[in-house]
C-alpha cells in the first residue's frame, strides 16, 4: 500500500466513509463544512494516525467567474462563491493534504479562525481577509497586510476592477501625495507581432 493510499484509508477510518474526499493527480482533497471547520482541523492535527502538525499555506478562492463546484453536505447540496483552502503537511508521516471549506455567506463571508490550531495561519488569514474580504472570527489581529491602510475593496475578488478605484500621485502645488479617482481608460491590449517577410521559410 502506498503512502497516499494509507493516508486515504486513515482519513476514511477516522472521519467516516461519508467524508468528502477526492483524489486527483496523486493528491487528496478533503471538503469540510463550515460548522465543522475548527473541529475537523484540530482532529487532523492531533490524531496519531494523521498528525498534520504543519499548515504550509492558507488562501482564499473566488468562484464567481465560473460556476462554483457543488459542495456535498449532510443537509444537501449548495454552491458558494468563496472558499478557503489549506495545505497541510505531516512531518511524522511525511504526507500532505489539501483541505477546502466553502464559506456559507456570499455577501458577508465569515469563517472561524484557525489561529488556535496552527498559529502560523495568522498572516495567511490576514492576507485572505485583505485580498478576498473573508472575515475570520476571533482572529487576534485581523488587519490588512498587503494593501494601504485606507484601501477600499478587495483586489482578488473577481468583481474588483483591474485598475482599481483610486490612484495616488504627488501634487507639486500641495507638496504632498494625494488620492484621486482613476484616470486610466480601460482598453484591450493586443500584442503586435513584427516578423520578417521570409519568417518560417527554410533557408
């Protein structure tokens, strides 16, 4: 039995045969409902047959540009716009796992923080909040981490304009940096290809 097969067997044994577990490209992805987010992640960390002590990464996903996958839940099936994805690693067993949770409320996406489970998610959750607007309840310091202090909006949301809403420049008359509405005109850029007349002809 391979290491991946052993991990899959352990997950199904511990979480139950109904666990939403998929395998693709030699990777396992576990779907977790929002109301079991913290408890399931704690179990993944603490159970002797799993021991995912390390959270490598946490990130947000916005599925609004295409149809979101349908999440299998005990109460039925429902699509969501936002999801949070974890990448976990077990140093003891030398295996990895992807964990995905769809955030229930599209208008005000909120999920409990995993700071008490893996303190390393502190900045990861701040990044997901900053770029996607996902709120992590009980996070000890949920502030923007990449954008400016007064920034409005969340840049990685699919409905956020590529050029943003405001731009800043130095005003020589006021002798300070000022903010103003974006003056860039949206345009589609088509690359110009210049080739020789005999391009592609064998010599």
